[in-house]
C-alpha cells in the first residue's frame, strides 16, 4: 500500500463512501468478521468488482489506524468503467474496438508501462481481473506517464467470463503466447479485437487460451528468446495500430 494513498476506516464509512460513488481501489476486511454490515460490504464489493481481501487483525493494524473497526479501504486514484457498457457502446458506434486484457499481471511498473503504450496506440479500454492484478498506485501512474488518467480501465470479477462476453459480442480474442502458431503480423487487426497478455512467470491461463480465437507469437531469434511483458505488449499494440 502506498504511503500517500487516502484510506477510509470502518465498515460504515467504507459503505458510505461506496454509496456516494467514491472509487475504491481495494478493501481490507477483518478475517472471520461476520455480521450484517460485513455481509453488506461483501455484497457491495462484489457488485462493483472492488477487490476485497480478508486479513488478520495484525495485518489490518499494520496498514494504518488501529481504530479501523474491522475494515479499511484504499481510495483509487482513477475512475473505473464497466466493461460491458463500454463494449456495447463501442459496438453501437460502429468503430473498430481494440481492448487489452491483462491476465495475472501484478507488477505495477509493468502495468504502468503497458498503460502508456496502450494510450499511445489507441487502445479503447484495458480490462483487468478484480483480484490478482496490479494496483493503480503512484508507481503505476508515474510509469504510465499519466496515461492511466486518460485511458479507460475496467475491472472484472471473472476475466474468463468477461472475455467470453466480448467474444460473444463479436470481438476476436488474440492471446499473445509462445505457444501460438500464428505470427502476430498475420492477425487481421482491422477487426475489433481483444489482445490478451499474461504474466511473465505464469503466462496466460489455460482456460483463457482455450477460449481465444487466435494464439499469436512474436518470433525471436536471440538466445534469451523472451521479452518483458510490457515490451511484448508494445510490439503487439504497435502492429494492431498499423
């Protein structure tokens, strides 16, 4: 958690912030806390795709004011968008859509660099899973050169279902993977597309690979034969923008 991040303490205060449309980056809730308010908070977080983690009292105490009353929320630096609404609006506009989906990318600097390339190459929106994704903190924003204030970022409770929705809406799903038989230059990027990038250690999940329309690779000839994910994303997006 960044030291400069604004925090909200207490379940009632967090619920009030949510009801007043305050953008929440993440919620920390006391482990094993079960009461009417905690159930209400869990439901609100799920409805709005807000990441919520259960933590022990010691962890919650270490995050800030010990008078947290069982809950602490980190206020987001950006506004999040609803990916379903944005996809539908894009389709209705008749324009070619370019969406970037990030599967398991947790490094904030990689995320920021990818957001910077996305803004430069005309990505319409970035979709990330609510859990297991890099936080939009000061480091991410700085690395993005402010691009995270300009591009639409969406959170999805279930990335697979989000991709399934976009595929059923007519977008092709292009997974960037070394397992691909198709060169990235052979993809028809004139079609509305979702570019999927995975983490450097785990790559794209097997379920996501299975639903993808195309598995595309970036040919390499060096001994290392691997790229930083932000560099790979930049190469793919540059091709998609051509």
